[in-house]
C-alpha cells in the first residue's frame, strides 16, 4: 500500500513459511461469472514472478483453469489454488467458479480462506452485481470474514470507476456506504480509437503518490497540480471512514484537530478495520499488456493482501468435538499444537488417484505420518458410509499445488494449504487429526442439489463401470447426491443446475470412461382404489401330475392416505384352510407392489378375504398366492384406479420484488401457497405445496425467474390424487414411450 521496493522469488511454490502462520495469507476470489477472477489471478501471479507469461481464458491457457473441461468451456468449474510469494509472505490465491451451479467449490474456497476479494466487473450492469454476489457477501459477513472489492474491466468502453464505487457502497455497504471506499483513484491516458481512455495508473490516497504503469513497469511520482483537489477530497473521506470503522477515538480526535497522521498509523487502523469486517476497501486492477511484467494495480493489490488482510492467527476457527460430540478446546494456529486439518476439496488424478486439498488449522501435517480420518454424514444415502471414514490412515506425498502442477513438500504448517495423495478414501469435509486422538470439525453448510438427472449406462461395457464412476463423482463433490430409486428403478444424480449436470456427464466420460444416456426423470407414483369393489381369483390347472387348485374371493375398499395395505381375514367354515390364508395375503401384497393398472405400487386399501375353495390334494401355497394376485387384478378391473402423485412442501426465499412473480409461477404449477414469512434484508419466504412432477426443473426456472437471487428447499409431504385428465395424458405418454423402447 506504500511506495516500496518488492522482492519476490520469481517462481511459484518457493514461498516459505519460516515465520509460520504469520507469513501466510489465504485469500478467496469471489464474483459473478465473467467478472475477471481468473484473469486477475493470472495477473497477480505474473506480477509476483510466479509466471513468465500470462495466459488468457479465451485461449484456454490459464494457470487456474487447468482442467480440460474448463479449457473447453472457457469457464471455471472448480476451485483452484495458486500460491505466490510477495515480500516474504506466501499468498494462497483461491480462484472459485462464478457460476451458481458450482457453489460447492465456492463454499470450499470460503472454508479454506481467511479473507475474500469480491471481484466486480465495471462492464456489468449494476443490478447484476447486487443479484449475483449479495448473498455470498452476507454469508461472509455472518462469520466476520474480512472482505475487499476489486473493480475490473475499467479499460472497457463506457465504464466509470466512480459509478462502480457508488454501486459497491450501495450494494455492500448497506446502511453505511462510507464503510466501502476506494484506496486508489484510477489514472486514465488519452482516448483510444473507441473514444475511451485507457487505464494507465493509480493515485494512492494514503501515500498521495501517482503510480504509473504506462511503461510496463510501475513507477511513482507526486501528483500533478490538477490532480490534487480530487485527491484531497477522496483522501479525507477515506481517512474518516478508516478511523470511524476502526473505532480509534484518539486518532479521530487528532484528525479533527488538524494533526498530522503518519501513513503507517493509517495503515494499521485500516488493517484493524478490515480484520474486524467493518471496512471494505475498493481497489482496481487490470491485466498486463503483452510483454509487460505488471498489470495496473496488481502491485497495490498484492501490497493490500499482505499488509491489509489478517493472517490465519487472527481467524476464529470452527468448533471441534470428539466423535461422540464432546466439545474440545478450539484449535490454535500453532505448528507445534496437535494436528487439526480438514479436507476442503477432493479430485481425481489419472496417475496418482484421489488427491485431497487440505487446510491445516492446527499443528503440522507431514508426509508419511499416520493421521486419523473422520467424516460427517456417514448415514447420508447420497454419500454412503465407508470404513475409512473413521480410521487411521498413512499420509501419502504432500505437494504445493500451482494450478494443475504440484511441487513436492515435506510439511504443511498451521494456516497453510497442501495437496495430499493416498489419503485413503477421504472425502470433502473430512477431519484429519492425530492418530489416537480423533476429532471432528464443525461442518460447513452446503446447499442441497435439487435438479434430478436420471442416467443409464449406454452399453453393456458401461454398466460395469457406472457405479464406480458415479461414486467417484459424489466423493469429489458434496453438492452432488446419488440416488437409486427403488420405485422407479432409476439411477438419479441430483445436481445444482444444468451446467453442473453437463460437467458431471463430461467427467464420467473423460475421467472414468463411462458413457451414459440421460433419460426422463420419473417421480414415484402410486395407485389406489377409488371405491369399494370385489374380486375373485381362480387358479385351477390340471395337466398331468400334481395339479393346482385355489379360489379366493376378496373385497377391496379405499383407506385414508398414508395407511398402506391392510389385510383382513373373514373366512368362516374353513373354505380357505388356515395354512393358506397367509399365502393369499402374500399374493395380494406382491401384486400390490407390482401395481394393478399402470405398474405403480398400490397403497391405502383394505383387502378382506371373504371366501374361497380348496382341494385336498391340488391346493398349495403357490396356488393360493397366484389366486390372491388374480383376485386383486380382477377387483381393479371393476373400479376406477386412481393415480397418486407425490406432493412436495417447498420454501422459496426471494427478494420482495419477486414475490408476486414466484407466487404466480407456483400457481401455474398447480401449487398451493400456504403462507409467507418476512425475512431480514427485504426478503420473503414463500411456503407452498406443489406436485413433484411440476418442479423437476424448478432449480433452473427459479434462477431464471429471479435473476439468480431466489433459493428454495423441498421436502416430501404426501401423495395426492392426480387430476384424471393429467393421469390419462401421462398414461398415454408412458404407453408411447414403451412402444418406442
């Protein structure tokens, strides 16, 4: 943040942590898709000497987007770690995807980081800034994470730094826009052919110096006469904001009294206010021109990260318990303390297998050490329990990742991040602790995947590899859930959105060699009888040898929803021998499970056995099972069989401006709004009951309807009768599909 001479290693991964956690800065970059996070990481790595040449997203060649899927899509889809060294500090830059489908990667980055840079594009609409990033900003505020804002794309036509500063103050400052103020003012050169002046440098408000990048290298000089007035006005406002947010009353008295305040003192107050999460500086940066070593503002940004953001020592760590839930003292960022670490991301490498990105919160992680691995959610049906989730495991090789590369490490101290290979079957969210003293860290919140993707193997060769591939995807991504529905007999991969689903299919094919076909997702329908009826089952066969003889008469009547199948024996006189009554019930229940009309399970009926006939020689258990099934089918042929569809209770959280549109959309989906609740931040929670068949794509549709600001969760409520016209149309569709198959 000052005018200093900088020393750096000139290569990635050589930054040391000789001073332990105090020399580490873990910073996550957050922002809307297209805001320039990946390009900014590239520019910072170039300025720090970690890269010799900056790549471009458009060319598919950046250090962050190293995955083949990312190169092909020209979009980040996973968390990437790029460590650089700056003035003796190791800065771990965590680049996150901006697209909402990959929120799991964003949450992992937030967990691993101690501070956040919110990247905002000046070329985007102001509403897009608010819609796409406010929820993440509030999430960071809830845990007190220090935040700063970086404005990008100021070299684009029709952009204004002053306007973006006002937008950021309104969006991120809330009731106090003076909590969001710039540290520098941009300096623009002459207008180009498009009529827009390019960004050539910055004016430091605290140092009162102009930093010029027009030559490709940063140089500093005093401001010109015409720059002093706007500089002084902005500087005074910045100083007042820093002092007010740091709550340094003595410094405020000196300032109001006209006393001279040293830049070093202001920087200390700035760091204090930022660490408290009460002041959020606005900075700007631009990538370096071809052939240049430094992009505009990259030196200032690295200075701010190392001097303005807190070290891991200042972070409040998550709660820790023993596996049985007994609280333990919070871990401390001390390399000599007992080990407490967490897997924040898992991925697959074609050569070394599963690789875990680990954040060490306490102690020191060493290669070849034995650690205890313990995971959450062992009973989660989407992430089935495995023995190695509660066992001692020998650590494999440690490495420092740099995009797609990894450089060997011997140790990883508290506050730092490292990749670990051969860590058993550890998954994202698992806790690593000292062997013999298992611990469990408080889990971080992950949203539920709400978009179903039903898949089936493309061919016979793919069937053998499908389960392994799906298990690998689920292990890597905690926002993905695997379901094998026993009612529809479908394999369903629950995803966050369409892009998430597309990436999952691509990874199945490229990583695991599995080709799958996406098929329409089926909801588990049920059948029930609309009225009381009777049925007679007659199973008589005589074709030589032992014959088969069984006759039974039943009465079927509907029951209240949720009752299931009830069987009653009212046979008198021994017309059905006692030993065969259970056989009739078994046959009835087996037929009910198969369905009596459209092949869906029959529920909520009472079946009463009234009468029957038997033969002393030819009657058998199997014969009466068949007769019971036949009787139920005959009863169904004489009455109307209703289709029952599952109804979900959903809760939709949206800004107040979208409540009307959301309620209208739910009504169009045959939904019933059952209530609304006012939430904080001018948001409303709408509670409704909607047939599940109507909300298969609601995760995508709600995002479109509310410009990415709406969220919802769902839970099964009950089954209800489907409207007859819809049931008939569904039956016709099913018949056509079966004929096509």
